C-alpha cells in the first residue's frame, strides 16, 4: 500500500501489525494504533503542537533516573496508574482496598522490631501506629511482612533529603506477631506536593491543577498464599482528600489520626507531649489459584 492519507493510514498500520507472532502483542498494538489515531483525528494538532508533544515526552524521559521516575508520575497524575490498579485488584468483602505505590518506595527499608520508633530522629508530632493483618474472612496472619513509609512533618520523604540526613528514616519492614498484630512509633506525616519542577509540573499548571497529595502512611503487606497489598491510610480531614493529584483516595482508607494527651500510650510508653494514634486493621485477598 502507498499514497497514505487521513482516510486510509490507520488501516495500513493495522495491516502491518496483524502478523505479530504474539497474540497479546498484536492485540495491544492494534488497540494502540486505533486509539492513538482517533485521538489525533479528534484534536487535529498543528505541526508545532505535535513537535511540542514529542519534546514533552523527551523531557519527561530526561527527568528519569534512579531517584525519580517522571513517567510514573505522568501516569499517576493522568489517573492511569489508578485505572490499572482498579483493573488488576478487584477487592472482595473483608479485604483492604488498594491504591498507587507512589514514587518513594525503596526496597532497602530496614528491618525493625514490633514497637520500634522508625522516625530516625526526624522532628514532628509523635505518632503511634497499631493494627492487625488478617485474611479477608478474618483469620489472623501471623508473620505477615509489613512495609511502611511516609513523609515528614513538612511533606518530604527521606530519599528527597538523604544529602542532609544521611540515612533512611520514616520507613521500615516489620513482621506481624502470632495474632497478626503490629505497632510502631514515628511522626505524623504531612500533605505534600508531588515533584512539579519538570514536565509533569508544567502539565499540571497548564491544566489548572495543583500538585498536592493528602497526608498518609504507605503500607505494603504480603504473606504466603495472599495477594500483596499496596495501599495508604489517609489522614481524616486533610484539605486535599477530594483533589488528590494522583486520584488515590478511597473512603475506606481514611482514618482519624487521634490526638492523645500526654501520658501512658496504649503500648505502655510514657510521653510528656501530646501524640497521635492511628489504628487500622488490614485484610488480605487470597492469591489467585494457578
């Protein structure tokens, strides 16, 4: 085929990919071509706009390194990450809802014992986090692995300030006790903006959007025989709950971070200052049978 124009180019491209040996590659390629061509026909970009789009994607790639993934941020802020999450993680009754992983997870979280303080000396209001891990039908999961991470009281994660603090903080890996329980101390997190000094920030500005996420603690929980859970627990009353820039908030994941007076905490620790207490009980979904 030759002499392609607006009316026949799509069918020509579809014809070229129809012999892909992998059926899934063929399915994805055909859908991509159809939808991408339909988008171009709908918006009818000028040559200058098309060149700007190519430049935008190029700059997005240039922002990616081992500490920052601008393409994941682009996916998050366009709602694609949450759409993929929703497709892949239907939640049965009794299981905790999922949300996005976010850009600040690291595999090197230190192992900590139940009850440890993971704040790493960061300043902020003390926060006691307690909870349980069980199956969706309510059976405690002893030994479940619980990874947690969150921002400081100014909205920064440890990996954003390693040059200043010199160590990981406000993140850890625990193992649930025989009753599926866990607890740890840290500091109360704050709302924060996603990185917006690059192409994604320029996009948000052009769309008239803010870059803020409501305050939350991240949890990644896993156990043999269960689907890994990736979720957050958000601070009730946060001003950004209804406008989270990455569309990650769900009502079931909002909890009161209850302010307590100085004195003896539920785990027996004595505090001279007020502190906050978050309690959340997680339910894991059974792994799919293969």
